[in-house]
C-alpha cells in the first residue's frame, strides 16, 4: 500500500534551487517549529516545576492541582486532531506557506494570553476555564503547524535527501523543549525566588511574542512549495482533501498504520524521554528543579545528533528499519535506562531539592542519552516517511490527521496517565508500563502494515 512512483511529486524547483534558498527553507521552517513547540511545551515545563498548579487551580490539594495541570496540558493535545483537519484542508487547498503562517500566529497569541491570565486567587474558577480555552487554541494551531513544516521541507529537499533535511524539523520539536527549559532557567536565574513566584514565571509565556515576530519575519520571505505550485499549475489539486484522505485507494490502510504504528509509538517514546524524565527527577527523586532542568536540557541538546544521524541513515537504508529497531530496543531498554537514572539520583532517598554530584550527573546524562537515541531512531526520519506515504494532492491532510491523533491522544495524555499510575501504585516506575504497552502495539502495526515508501534516488550534488 505504499505510494507508487507515479504518485510521487516531481521537483521542478528543489533540485536546481540555490543552496542559499534551501538553507532559508530549512532555517525558517525549523526555527518556526522550535518556536511553535516552545509555546506548546512551556506549560508542561512549568507544570513540572510546580508553579502553575499554585497559580491557576484551587489551593489545598497538591496532588489534585498537579493532576489538573497535567490534564490541562493534555487538553491541548486533544484538540490537535481538529487543528489537523482544519489546517490540513487549508494546506491542501490554499498552499503550505500561508497555512503555517496562520498557525504560528494563532499559537503565539494564545501563549502570550496565558502569560497575561489572572490567577485563581483573583478570578476564581474562571482562571482554569480561560486557560483551557487558550490551550485549545494552542492545540488547534499545533495541529496545522507540524504537517505544514514537514511537508514544506520534504517538498523542497533534493532528491534522496528528504530524510536528512526533514530531520531538522524533527529536531526542532526537541529544540522547542530545550528552549522552554532555557528560558525558564534564565528567567529564574535573573530574578529573586520571591519575584519568580510573584509573577516573573509569566515571562516565558510573554516571550512568545518575540518568537512570533521572528518567525513571521522569516516565513514571509519564503515562496510556496514547488510541488504545490506544480500541482496547482496542472490543475491536480484535491476538491475535498479531507474526503479524499479516506477514499483515495489504499489510503485508509496508510492512515491506520501512520496513526497506530508510527505516531503513537514515536510520541510516547519522545515524551517519556523528556517530560517523564524531568517529572521523575523533580518528583520521585526530589531533585532541585533547576538542576533537573539543566541536566535534561543538556542531555536533550546532545541527543539531537541521533535525529540527524537517523534521518541521513534512512535515506540510505529506508524509513522502516530504523523505526522497527527503535521500537524493539525501547521494549528492552526503557526500564533499565530509568533504573540507571533512578539509581544515580539516589532512588528517592535524597532530601528534597537536592543537587546531584558530578558522578551522578554523568550517569543520569548517560541514561538520558540512551533514551534520546531511542527517540531519534523512531522520530528522526518520520517527516520524510509520512510525506512519502501520501500523494501530494492530499498530503497535508493525510499526514496531519493520523500524526496528531496519535501524538495528541497517545502522547498528550502520557504525563497524566503516568502520574496517575505512579500515584495509584506508589511505584515511581509504574508509569513506564503505559509507554511499553503503546510501543508494543506500534511495533506490531508497523511490522505488519508499513511498506517501505517509494523514495526518490539521490541526485549528484
């Protein structure tokens, strides 16, 4: 059920375009992805540090406030599929460029809105309700952003290099997480603890307005995708991309595999490698927030190399093999890697807000790098894979819908489900069983249903 060679796009502009133009495409798309995911992740980063629970939810029950804050985080993911439907339709009908200009604007405005929101003490129950509305807007925006950026780069990439070039988009997702940690750490280091708790925690949300301005400035310089322009010129655009996504020959099976085999598996590994590690260190292991954030950010930054290596590797050996290998290794190594991190952190026996010594930090970083390698194997080549799975006329919709259903529900609810499992069992590692179960399902579906997409042969450069 792979897309046939006849359905693959011609590249009237990408192979012959100047390298400077290609660099602009990569930079503008990747930085926009970094900024967009920064906006989305800043809520999770600050929830992991404990500040949002005390600001927007009823006081008195710490566990309930934490669960409500993670539920609010998950709500944004729940609306990502609706954004994928809406903006996927627009992207296939109106073009890739202008669609993701709209999505990044919506995201930036919604994020800044959270930074301006009055607290629960000021307006009561209206605070969490308004926050939920803004998280919904963020989810809608993100539902359109990823597909647009991934397809835009894939359709500009030189022949046979789509895996490597789109790996910058995949790395941009991690970059958004790293940037969220960096801005939080820099802000906390610049003000007194009382000032941070008193309102400076809002700055990372308001910082989004600057990122929005940079993103719009860069993306307005871009031209439309050459594949979309050629499709328009030939009159081959889809009249109803949403309908055709479910009726195009072979597409229902591809959608199923993309959702349950690809998106679901890669996203639980990703969130376990970053958000679960951060919550594990600051929660069960009692590590000081800033120390944990620095360690996780350092591990994530170094671990980006696995995304680029996997993207380039997939251009040589195919897209399926790295993902299957990554799933198999995750099933075997997930618990041992977390046991290593937990053992290095003292298995919860350390006093509250402790800072680990150099030896412990090295071991924790090794564990995080192991997790990042698993994430890189399963995520580094996915933008190219998904773009190659679907025909150009319905590519934006067909890529975005299963990706955001999979990542939105399987991944978005992971922090909440994991926290609930840990709270119910009292075992700090219990939440990992959710990741194991989803990865096992994803491995079975991928092994059974993913046929290697037809990839274009590289040209000489």
